[in-house]
DNA sequence: TATTGTTATACTCTATAACTATA
DNA sequence: TATAGTTATAGAGTATAACAATA
């Protein structure tokens, strides 16, 4: 089977929004209504990059600084993130996940993973393998390799 | 390679939001800033199902009726959709795409497809095939087979 | 009474413009 | 002057609650 880029692009444009809609609905309304997708991704990023700056989060999320600032505001207001001054460069902030934030993050992740795994269980082992391979290929195309600044500087 | 549902679910939860973010950004800011993703999907659905009711659109999109009503309002205000009474059942409406809507839809689709195809072109032929197969598997899992009501009744 | 749709209200997501503080 | 971040403002996406019209 010869697959043109155009054909793969059509498939992505048709199917990806539907998967995304499903993930978003699951996060919003079912087992784990605590986090929206951007909130979940922000929390997960700060968890993996303790002390990250706002710019680092904005870069990872592909959002502007004002959008990211507001997103972070909400998570701080709900006690899931902390924001401190960075003494080495006082223009910057250092973000951190609270214990409460960690609990919410893990609960949300578990609920969503269970939901997705349950759906995927209906596929053949071959199809599951194809999905994993496709996601790895997509990762190389869509996830930029830009890394977080080291928290210190 | 044996792939557990859990592993495939983790991959989906990590990668799909990033692809979606990219598609959304492309639609919003680059070649085709005319339609958001939900607007695009609504227009495409009504194009394929001329005379569809609001409920049919809501069902397809996985949205509530009020949300769908507002979404459609916006497209009507911008001259891309029409809304008429359904004489056979006056509670219902019949939606249609205008010529202007068709032009915008096609322009947006072409721009986004070109953008995606360009990115995908960096993959090997094997990887492109894997992507298409994965999307077909996902379609069976995530796209419900519920069909539109016939426009007449 | 059930179905189809709209209006009112509210919150999140996201952007641009204008600003402050620090380097 | 350039960088990091916030505040103000605004539009889109989405939901629930309350309602009107029709079946």
C-alpha cells in the first residue's frame, strides 16, 4: 500500500478532532471533572519540570504568555500550583505543583487512561501495535524538541 | 511486540492533544483564519447532510443543543449557513450551506491539508501507512455509527 | 407529556494591546 | 533596549437552567 502524504493528512483531519473531543468530554464530565485538557497538560509539565518559568510552560503548550498566565492563575487559585519569585532573575517566576495538585493530576490521568484503555481493548493486538507506532511517528512530527530552561537560570 | 491497551492509551493521551493543538493553531492563525475547528466540522457536516436539523448537528459534534445553536448562529451571522423552517415538523429547522460557506470550507480544508501533508512528508512511506491504518482503527473506536436523520422527516 | 430549539448566564480558552519590572 | 510577566479587553466554545412552540 502506497500512502501519499495527502491521504494521511485527510485521515488525521477527520479522525483526530473526534478523538480529542472524546478525551475532552471524558475529562470534563465523567470520572474526573477536575481538570480540562490544557489544565491537565500544564500540571503534568510543571510536575516533570519543577521550578519551570511561565515562558517554559507557554512554549511547551504553544500558547501566548497572557493565555498561559491566566491558565496558571486558575490552577493557583484552586490550590494546584504555586508561584514564587526566582531570586536569580527577578523577572521570572518559579512554578511548582502542590500535593493537592499531584493528587488531582494522578486521579485525572488514571480516570482518562482507564477510559481510553477500555475503548482500545476492543481493537486487535495488531491494531493496538499500529496505534502505538503511529503515535511515535506523530511524536517525531508534531512534538518540538525544544526543552525547558533549567529552573535555576 | 505485544501492546497493552494501557500503553496505547498513554500514547494517545500524550500525542493526540499536541496534534490537535497544531491543527487548531493552523486553522486560527495561518493560511486559513476563517474557521475554527468546530466551525469547520459543522460546515463540513451540513455540506454532507443538506437540510440537517440542529439535533443532527449536535449529535454529530457531541455537543448540547444550546452550544450547537450558538455555533450555528455564528456561521449564519457570517453568511456561511442558512436556517429554514421544516414544514413537515415545525419544531425542526433545516440547515444549509451557502455558496460563500462552501468557498470558505474548501479554502480552509485545502490550507489545512496542505499544512498537514507537508509535515507528514517527512515520514517514511511505511510510517505514513501506519498512520493511515491507525486512523482507520481509531475511526472504528471513536466515531459512532449514528447517522443523520433524513432531512425530510 | 416528549421533542426541538432558543435565550440567559457563566466559565474556560485563547488572542492582541498596553503596561510594569527587571536585566 | 530586550525579556518576563501581568492586566485589560474581547470573541469563541461549552455547559446548565429556564423557557416557548410543536407534536
